[in-house]
C-alpha cells in the first residue's frame, strides 16, 4: 500500500481531468484575417470553405457576400484591408476552426484599383478575439 501512495496525486489528477469532460465550445465568431505584403490594399475577394457557416459580417461598410453552399461563401470587402481582420464568420461549432480555410481570389490596390497578383497573399481563419 505504501508503494501506491506516491501515485495517488497522479491518479487523482487523471480522474478529475476525465470527469470534468471538456464541453464543446458551441457557436461563436471566427475571424478571417488577410495577411498582406502591401500597406494599401483597397479590396479583397475571397472564398471561405469548411464546416457550415451561418452568416458573415465585417467592420468594413462595403461587404458583399454570396452563399455558394452551407459550407462555402464568396466574400468581397472594400476598404483599407491590408493585414487586418476583414470579416467574421458565425459558426455553430468553434471547435471546428481547423476545418475552415479562406483563399484570396482577387486583391486590388487602394490607390489605382488595379488587380494585384494573389501569390504573396494569404488568409488566416481563427477564433475571434474578444
């Protein structure tokens, strides 16, 4: 019995950890952030895919969306979008964040409105910061 005594704290920690059971995060917002090499991007067209998306919103006043399917949306955001959160997605399961991806399809200069090559651009989908 005395040989088992040092294992008691470990066994208790394991038991408490498994009993507490992590609950699903539930619904909430995911941020879609543009990663840009430029400081003067004037608009972006991107596609976001993954698990179901209920709605899309943005702090930019010019937001245009097209729900292609329950799990795919095309989104246009106009304004100074360089390296910032361009949109938020309302989803039913925040634990599914890894299933979402966003791809830049078009990017425009904020000065000339000319299209830029999309290769140096990327997007990150992550849990929204409070």
